[in-house]
C-alpha cells in the first residue's frame, strides 16, 4: 500500500471544524496538510504565530484560522481556549498533538518542563475546555510507544532530577494513563476520547537537544523508521467517522514502531492510575 492509496480511504472532511494543537512542524504539519486536502476547516492553536502565518501563506491555505496558544503556560492555555470558544462555540474534533523533549531544568507551573508541557498542559486543557463544550466533540490525544516502557511505581513524577528522555517517557506514560481513565470513567458524556500513537519518526520535537544528538538521531530514525507523512496517518484516521470513544490507534508494524494505522485494545499494563491521582 502507498500513502496515496491509503488517503483514498479517508472520507471527505468538508463539514468538519477541527482544532489542531501542535501543527507547525513534523507530524502536526503533515497532518495539517492532510486535513486541508480533505477540505476540513482547521483552527490552528500555535505558539509561534509568525511560523503559523508563514505556513498558511506559503501554501495559500484559505480554510485555516490561527489562535495564539502556548502549552507551557496555564494562562496561555486558558486564554487560547477562551478565544477559541468565543469564535467557535462548537467544533467537531480537537487534536492535542503538541509536545516537547527538553533538557531544561526550568519548571513549567511547578512541574519538570517536559512533564509539565506534555502531561499537565494537556490535562489542564481538557479539564478547562471539557465542561464548556455543549455539543458532541471528539478529543484526540497523541501518545507515544514509550508509554509502554518500565516505570517504578514509587516514581515521583514531579522530581526535577530525571534525565531528558526519562522525563519525556514519563510524560507520555501520564498522558496515556490519563486518557485511558477519561475513556473508562466517561466524566464528560458529550466528549469522545481517542488515543493515538505515531510510532517512531524524525520530527522537530528534539529541537531543544544539542546539535550532535539532533543530527545523529534524525539520521538514524529517518533511515530505519517511517516518515512523518506516514506517522501522521494515525491522527488522520482518528478524525474519521470510524474512530469512536475509546479507540486506540497505532501503527500496524512490529512493536507498533511503524506502518499504516490499526485499531488495538489499550494495554492493561499502561493504565497506571497511580501516576495521575
């Protein structure tokens, strides 16, 4: 199968208003292009407004609106959502794709930076917007296969002594455990939660690493794993009518590292409710 052939299986999205958080590079940008080509109306929540505007202008997109949003600040998240809901009282899907791998020891709202942005930022977004959504909405959360890695149950997720990748891994473990709890407990009856994973691909998420690690990592990943264009297909599948509350969509290849999307049962060992209490 080719990506072009897979895209023929994706329905037209002309009547869909889709909010995308994290759509100016990597997987998010590839996904954004798919949405536009499938005629969706996209509301892009972006930290870098100039970069977002350049994308819209370069591709001559007319069906994209841009709202300023920074997931490293609760105040910015709140402000972005307020603007969003004022302009668009109802939307069809919200895709939470933004994420970082950061070496900084700075705190994000009192939490280790990557855990703060990737988990607490997502959680704050959902818990602030969910009670305000009055129409049926699908919220899609981007997880990662690293959520399946081993973790000691005594781990304090607010410790600021994690190594860079360990902190990122924990952030995604929290994201998946939290999303699963939302799926299981259904605290918001009018919201369908969907969890996706992109597999392994070369993206700009490593932008905060030193140049050597970025360069070597990008070459290795782009050589042995799949492209961002294929990795973004799990998000595209998630906004279709085939995906419903509780869907868990991952690449179909060995260990879900790469491949076209497939639906799978969420692994019991990843529930980890002790992480998110």
